[in-house]
C-alpha cells in the first residue's frame, strides 16, 4: 500500500445514495455523457485506422511500463540536458514540499494552473494557499469548480455536474457580472478575468500528457490555450507528471494523438497540442526562465509490482470510461469521494488513497463498457475483480454497512451450500412451497435478510419455483 | 445423434425452471439428445465476483468434474458461460491441475444461442411468437463472449415476432449479482432508466439471454405494474 492518506469524506454508500436521489444531476449527466458518446461513435466511424491505432498505442504503453525505470532515467537525463530541473517525488507530501520550496526560492506570489489531475491527486492547491500564494485554475471547467470550492467531478470535464444556468448564477455571485446562461457570455467573462491573472502570474503549473524519454519533450494537450499560457508566460514553470506518462520516442506521440481526443472529447485533435522542450534559452524572447519537472510516484510503483494492476498504468486519463459507465452516469463524480472517479478511479484510488477507497472496486456491475471504450483497452473488469479479492483480504477489513455485510455473508453461505446440488434442490422445493402463499403472480413484494434491499429498491423478487420436469434436475 | 449436457444454472433452477425446459425443448426439436448436468448447481460466479475466491474455487472444481471434454455443455446464460469459459482462468491461476482441466473443457462450453447458430448452424427453429419484442443484449454475453448477432439472428427468424430498437440497448440493466443488493440504490436507478427507454419503444415483451437480467428487468417492470412481459430467448424459441 502507498502511504495511506485517509480521506475524511463520507463513505461511498452514503454519497452514492445522494447522487441517485438527485434527479437534476442525473439529467445533466445523461445529457452530457450521452452527447459525448455520440461524438466518439461518430469519430470512430469516420476514422477507419482507429482500432489499429489503439493497438499501436497499447503496445507502446506495454513496452514503456515494462521498462519504466530505464525510460525514467533516460527522460531525466534528457530533461536536464534541455535545462530543466527534475525532482522525483516518492509521495504527495514530497511533491508538495518541493513545489513550495521552488515557489519560495522564486519569490512567487501568484500561481496560474493548467488542468492537471496529478496536482489534484497531491492536493496541491490547499498547500499553496496555506503558504500564502494566490492560486488560480485557468481551465474553464477547473476555474468554475475552484470558484465553487469543490472538487472536479470528472477527469476531463470538471464541471460536468453543473448546467449553464448553475454557472451563470455562480458567475453572477462571484464575478459580479449580470446573470446570463449564455455559454459565449460566460466564457468571455472568464477569459476577461483570466487574461489579467495570466499577465500578473509569476509561476505556472500544469500536468503532462506524454513525456518523451528520447528527447525530453513534454506533450500537453488542451483546448483553451490556457496550458500554453501557463507554461510560457510566468517566469517559473513546473510540470507535474505521474511516472507512468513516459513514452520512449517522439515518433510514438502521433499514435496517441490519433486516439486521445477522439475518445476523450470526441474531437479529431485537441485545439492545442504543446510540445514543451525546456526553459527559455539564450537569445530567445519567450518562455519561462526556469522549468522544473516533478515526477510523481505516489503509489505507482506499487501498482507496477502487481502484475494485474500494472495495466492501470497504461491509462491516458481520457475520461471516456466515466462517460460510458452506467454507475458513474447515475451517481456523478463527487459520489466516489476520490480525485479519480468512475471505473478508472475505482481501480487506481484504493492504491492511491488506501482504505478510504477500498469499497470502490465493488461499485460496478462488471458490465465491461469501460474496457470497450478504453483507447488502450485496459481490462478494467478484470482489475476490479482482482482488487475485490485483494481488498477483501486486507487488514483492517473493509468497513461495510450492515446490509452489505449481510449480503457478503449470504453469498459465502450460498457458495458453501451450492457444493451440494441435491440439498440445494430440496431447499429450492421447500422455499417454493413456503413462498407460494406470499407470491403475487409469481413475484414477492417483500424479501427478508440479504434480499431485503432488492424489494426495498423498486423491484419485486421472482418467487422460487420447483417443477418436476426432466430438464430441471 | 448429437448429445449435449444442459447446465441449468443456479438462478434458472431456483427461479426460472421454465427457461431450462424451454432450452431443452428447442434443442430436442433439433434432434439433439439433451441430458441435464445434475452434479453441479452453480458455476461460482457470485462468490467470485465478490472477491470470495476460495468458495468459488470449490464450485468451479465441482462444475469441471461434472463436465467431460468431447461432450458439449450448453448453458442458457451469457454470464455463467463467461465465468466458466473466461474467468475460470483467473480463478484457477494457482491450481494447475484444475486449470488444465478447465482448458480441456473450455472448447466444449457454449452459451445457448452460440451453440444453435455457430455449432448446429441453425437459424430457423420453427418458432412462432406474436409480439413486438425488444432484445436486451446482456453485458457478459456481448462483451465477454462476443455473442452479438446470434440472438438477433434467431429472433429474426421467429414467425410473428417484430423486433424493435430502443435507445442505448447495451447499457447494463444494473443486476450485477450481489451489486443489486449491496448497492441497491444504484442498481435500481439503472433499471429504472432502462425501463424508461423500453417503454418508449412500444415493446410488448423484453427478451434476454440471461436470468440475472430477467430477474432485474422483470422485477422492476412488475413493481411498476407495466404490461411488458419478460422472456428468456429459449422461451421465445420454444413457443409455437
């Protein structure tokens, strides 16, 4: 286990219940994820090499993760040769401390951030603010959730849980502009506000999509130009990357670009694809004077050591598995109480956040829609099954609500009894006879014990039946 | 004459015995000798999916000892078939002898529609079913076994049957085994939305290949008092 960071958030059972009870949230999720899935389907249909590119991208990831240590050494060497300062952070605290140290040494006061899940993971903003720095998220969605003082509810669409009316109200309250629910007006208001902030900033922080070992090039994709401004305008620039972002060659990048936006946002390419190759050099007019790269482990090498979980390190953070997940679509990202929600979150969170996220691998019907849409075909259901087994043996054991504990015990008891088919058939017969007076045209309205939650939640239960026919043993 | 073993599955034995009868009838009409696989009751998927691998292993052992390489085993469930054909290799990773047996038996395990269409090469089974039908493609059937067209091919040949489309048919119904009672609010929300889409399409009946989906969709339809019936594919193919 990685250094456990107990998450103070309430448990998944309570928060997911609030999610499904919010009809408005479900409507918003259904609309925007549905629109996204339509775009992805269209993109895939228009681009016949899509599947070949997926296979190529996966093969590159398999290779890269298979020799991660070697590639990271090469990357560090190249980055340093390009004039960057590299820091390898074993955990979130080390990463935060280093970034704070750089900020202090640079005398930075104002920080602009491009969208970065890695900095969410290490809870960077609260640490910077506690040190007296002003931090502004510059991706529109991130800016919105920052104004609301909440977490992104989606990996690439941070404000997916909000309607344009919600955002109009927020901007009216926080930015003091007249209320409008017109996206163009709201975007213009945010842009107007952010321009001045960019120009005044003395430090920029962004994430990294791909880090090319061969050349020490960092690739950052985005749609708003805010990543480019964050990485070039301020005098000090820090890129924060999970160690799994490294790929061997510059020639590998196009394979990922062909599939990433197509799957993530339903675009052919993102509007901006930044190739960042170090700080400003002698004689150059633009770019940061100093560039730092934080390579974040934070539990990733533990995942690497697990032959099944290792595949989770192939993830490109495209967010498509959230959009297609029938669970995510019903409860929204905040219900997961983790920086990483949805299917990918359920496989990486237990390792990153310890026992607080141990229930998440169970938050799935194992339907497999995530694996189907994943641009690098991560076998998420198989990893979920692996974690259910592993987490089930963890000490201290997972804390379950009473009903869930009863259901688990029930299936264990069933499994022991099911070793004796003749006994099971006798019991089925007894149950059928016993249930007969309670059944309404073959269904029971209320069930006891572990099945109580079936009939409490909108479903009648089929009455057990026994018929002496030759094909029913 | 071809001979097959029919594995009823625990859900069908307890709650849907008519599905087992129907599956046997359809196979017998194709001049196949059908013998029940009596010595196993459950493939172990429910405990396996809960992470309870030891109890699941004992059920896998029993199932595998009930099968013989060379005799096809037909299973009227996509998810039980995916368990024995696919997930056993993970479950049995530490049991080389049993894993070898599973590998020898694997080619002889078939989901019901897969067996009829791909092995027997039959599309028309002489069924008649006068209803407007929506077909719900079960998740494990579709995404684990890759059985996508077979049930639709069979339904397309049933006289009197009109197949209608509905929005987002591939989205899971929310059953998920123990998920349905451990996270009942999410499970119920999923089937609620599925039923909204089924109502829109005007189907008189929903057909699926998996008793888990039928329990979930049928249970919610019955609770809502809707006039939509639920059937297993085998029941539709057995109808005359």
